[in-house]
């Protein structure tokens, strides 16, 4: 079974993000970038399936600027077999990503696509669902356990009330939650091997996908600074402040 | 918070030391900037997620000795295993041994992360790699197969056993006996008996086996040990006899007599080992620790120095990184801690400012930056010399690198140990009372770092090595080579008017250092030359780091002019260089005054007058 995993290049989770001076977005110049942690879980799951003999080949796909190659290399060092970069400098919103992935999937014909449930930069949590809908495939989102049974897939999902297990027909789209697995470190020998694995480069134009953003970002702001607390002298004063300053009652 | 500044590391490796050129050499041809970046990313992550996480716990929960075996917290085992599984233990070794032929300078930069995160846990892989390298260099093929492979996989961990309870710095006085016991597939076999003290990693539950490299003396024909260092041989003494021996898996006659309870570095077990007690374990049916001779009999100390020199540089790296982490922690604290108002502020109701706004706090931070970044740069330079020693194009270049490395080793060990510790002292000071509590990491950094001027040769021993062996006995030959390197940096800085003052200051410090050394050479073996050797080492160390700082400043100045971005970073480098030349370089003169005067103030002090 061929697997496809989507990996996104994001600001590293350790970096304290800063808003650009013109409020058009988040500062990414000279900032450490790495693979979206949910996507690492996706790669790890795919590699485990291959190690278990369930999967035969893993293709890692990333979309965006040329440096996304580094993110693909990380996936290759973790155990993916080859990479595809859909290269563009354009802003990519979830719908465009889903359409591009669909185009790649139509070429590659994988049986299973695994993605992170969301990316830690925009927290959209939309791409996997959109992709499944566009493909007309089954979807198992927020997976904390995935098991292949013949032509079917058992996915345990983390839902508000607890865990829900669904049975999907393959081909399918799975998005990963945090508890699915603990991703491995890419070892030095595998980093060296990854250098020799192929990465193909495509473009949105070649795939015939219009990636024009449908949404406009008006402005990005830092969350308001937390104000220092105040001690109140009496319940009356507290009620007064809640009513007239905080205006919550 | 990061363990070190990756921006600084990238600057040192790729702007200052030109490491990107190394893959042009055959040995490193499989590598590229891309793999170097990936390895540094991996190191940062592994260090933060597996080493830093038990930094305090390993200090709080010391190793214990129970039923004759030493136990450590499980996190150390997981960390060491993760390090080995990531391929980092084997990284710099030859491909034939399963290594990745990673340049030493990149491996050192990788190791810097682990030292910063948890120096005590990092000691296990550090010692193991040095042990394996010695056996790989001087062992027989069967010894290499039995011990190097398993060490590089992390299944066996290594130690070095030199000191004894009565003989530490003075190895000539060791009394561990090695009696010939025939020959087997692993070479000339001996039975060892004696006690070995201060053995880091001497026992633990981290690995299948422990490979001790032991110095011992074989008795002469009269049955007596040969006095002095000439009688010393080197033996491999594993805790369990390995595959390839006559009794694989048999417990060797090595027992833990006790654990040392240390001020810091507590995650590294430190043991008194007894060899050849013959009570609990009798391998191959008789008493005596089974050991195999490495190299020639009587050449033990020279071979051990192969490992010792590597360990000394690693000690310097650990000291540098403890200083570095304290710097970053106190920097963050100073940016967040509001206290007091600017000196000129008149309004007592104005809000307090972060303490980083106070000039004296800035001074303490700048001093730490100058010490920590200077020390790391020095260690990376030395690691680069190891690469030159191994892969430079001509024999002359390789020999030059060896000579420089030999001369710089006592400095690479001592300077970071002394000044990294001074940086940790300032890190506590910046934290004020909080720094003196165990709620913050800086007190532990200080305690951990306090070992570094002691082990692998104390500062006093390093001073004798530098002045006695590396300068006087060498008659200044290696010194002259280093002076040429310094002159090259001076010449390169000459074009930059902003650096002219530093250049002159550096040149005059080095000229005086050379004159004083020459005067001491001319004393012709008079012991007065060594009376104030430590002051000479202090002066020499500062002059070396001044040179390292001028080199960094020149690079920063050029990059600043060319790139036009990252201005704050480069200005920080230039400022730290300026700090070093304004605050630190003047100390050289007073140290050299003492040396040049041949004063007997300390050496001549009568014992009874203390």
C-alpha cells in the first residue's frame, strides 16, 4: 500500500513568535523553521506502517517556498522514501492546499493520506477535511489510533466526549492527534541517507490549480498584554468594578 | 529557552571557521551544509528533550550503591540510549567502523548542546567515544571488534582509570600490578590487582558492559614494579568478558569499593574500583582482573594521553557550555526582573526597570558573553585543528596543526574551566538571592563547573604542561607557530580601522609573552622558571582568547559591512571583543610581571610560617 503524508514548514514551536511591524502577519525572517509537529506524527505513523509491512512506499509532500525542501528532507530522514515539493511563493490557504494535494494524489494514487490535524502556525484545522471532501474519500480526523484491516481502516478519534472508533473504507484521509505516537529522532545515518532520496518539484500551474487566496488578512495583532491585578477593599467595590470597569455583569 | 545561541554557533562554524569548505575534502565528501544543519537541529532537540529534562533530578537523586552495584535514575539510561541511537556516538568515526566521518568541528558543536543541557549525562558518551577512539587507534583488530563496535552502538560504555588513592596527579607512583596470564584471541592477557580512584562511569546500570582502560605496571624480573612512568602499560579491563574471549559474559574481578559523593556533576557516577580482590568474582577460575595489553608494554602513559588529550578538550567544552548556559539564563532573568530605577531617575513613583538597564548588570552580562562565547570559539577552533591534523592537504600543514593543538590543549582545558566558572559566578550574582537558591539552575551550573579546573589534570598541572613541556622543552618552536597564526589575524585586522587599537594591544601582549618565554628558556632548566607557571598560563590563556576575539570581531565587522542585516548580532560580537580588550587584556601585564620577576614569594614560603 502506498502512503502519502503532507508536511508543512512552520515557525519552530520553541520560537516566541512576533508580529511584523506593519501588522500584515507574523515575522518569519531569521526565524527558525521546522516541520509542523502534527505532521511529524503523521510521518511517524506512516513509517511505523511501513516497518510493520503494511505500507510499501511513503511519499512526503510539502507545498510552498523552496526551503520546504528542508522539511521534506526531515521526513525522508525519518523514513519516507521520496518527496514532492509543489513550489510557489504565493500565500497558500487551506482550500488551495487541499486542491494541490488532490492534484498530487491523482498523479500518485496512494491508498492512504495522513496529515496533521492542524498546523501550529494558523491552527486552521481544515485541510484534511477539505481534501477528503474534494476526493470523495472517507476521513478519520483527530486520530489517536490507526489500524489497517484488509481494505478497511479502523481509526480511533479523540472527540469531546472521549474516544470514538470509526471504520473507513480505503482509500481514506487521516489526520493525526497528539497521542497517536511519539515521533522518532532522525538519526545521523538516516540524515545521510535522506540526502540521496529523490525530491520532485512541481508547480501549481503545472498541476492546473488556481491558488488565489479567497480570504484577506486584515491585520494581525499580538494578544493584549495582561494587566496587573488590583486588590479591592470590599465586595461592594468588587461588584462595582465588575459592573462598571470589566462590564461583565 | 535555547541551550545556546544557534546564531552564534552558525557564525562560528560557517562565517568564522569556514566549515562549509570541509566537504571538499575526501574524508568529508558525503557531508554538506545541509547535513551539518540537520545534525545541529537534531542535537538541539535531543539535548532539550532528553538531557535537559533530568538536569535537576539527577542532581537531587544521586547514584546509589546497592548490593555491590551502582544505580542511577532511569532518565540517564534513556538519554544515553537516545544519543547512541541517533548515531551521534559513532558520528566522527571512520565509515569502516560504522561511523559517519562527521568533521570533528561539527561533532564538537553537536556535543556543545548536550554539555549545555546536562554535562553529567553527556560525560558518558564523551568518555565512551574517547575510549573507543584510543582502542581504534592502538588496539589489535580483534580488540577493535570486541570493544569499539559495541561502544559506538552504546551497548558498552567506556571509562579511563588512571588515578589511585595514593597517586592522582603523580601517575609515576601508581601501584596497580599486571601479571602476565598467557595469550588469547584478544591479545596478551594479564591479571590486574590494585585500586583505581575517581573513576567516572566506573559502575552503573546504563549499559550491557563497561570498558575500563586501565594504567598498571607489570613487575620486572625481580618481581618489583619499575619506578617512574616508564613501567606503565595500558590494559583493556571490561566489567564482563566480551565475545571473543575464553568466557564471554563472565563477570570480571572488578568491584565497586565505594561511591564518591560530589559537590556537582552528580549524574556521572564516580567510583573507587578494586581490581583483583578475588572474592566475589573469579573469572576463568582464578583471582585477578582480566585485562588485555594495548600497544607495547611500557608505552601505557603515552597511549593514554591519546584519550587524555581528547578528554581535556572535552572538559574545556563542558566548562564553556556551563558558562554559556548560565549566561543565557541570567540574560533572560535580567530582561524580565524589574528592580530599581535608572541612575539618573528622579521620580520615585516611576515604574521600576528591568535590571538589564543597570550598567553593572550589563557589565556582568557582557563579561559572561566574552568568557562563554570566547571559550566556545576556542574549543571549536581546536576541533577544527583536529580536522586539519586529519585531512589537511600537505604533511607540513598536518604537522603544523598537531603542534598548535598540543600547545593549545592546556589552554583549551583550563581557560574555559577557570573563566566559565567565573561566568557562572556572575550568573548567580545577576540573579541575586534567587541565584543562591535551588529554585534556579545557576547554582547547580556553578557546582557542576567547579569540577572542571580539577579533573583531567588540575590547573596547576596544566600550567606545568604548558610552560614546562610545551614551551620550555620545545624551546619555543610550537609557540613560534602560534605566534605566526596570531600575526596572520593581526594582519587581517589591519585593514579595519575600527580594530586597529585591539590589533596593537594584541601584538604587544604576544610580543611580551614571547620575550618572557625566551627569558625562561634561557634559564636552562632552572626550576625558578616554573615557580609561577600558573600565572604564565593565565596570561597565555588570555592572550589566546584575545586573539580568538579579534578573529571573531574581524569576521563580524566584515559581515556587518557586507550583509547589512543582523546588525544587532554583529554589534554584539564587536562589543564583546571591545569588553575583552578593555577589561581583560590589561590583566596579562600583571600576570607576566610576576612570572618575569621570578619571584619566590610563594615558592619560598616556609611551611611552618603558614
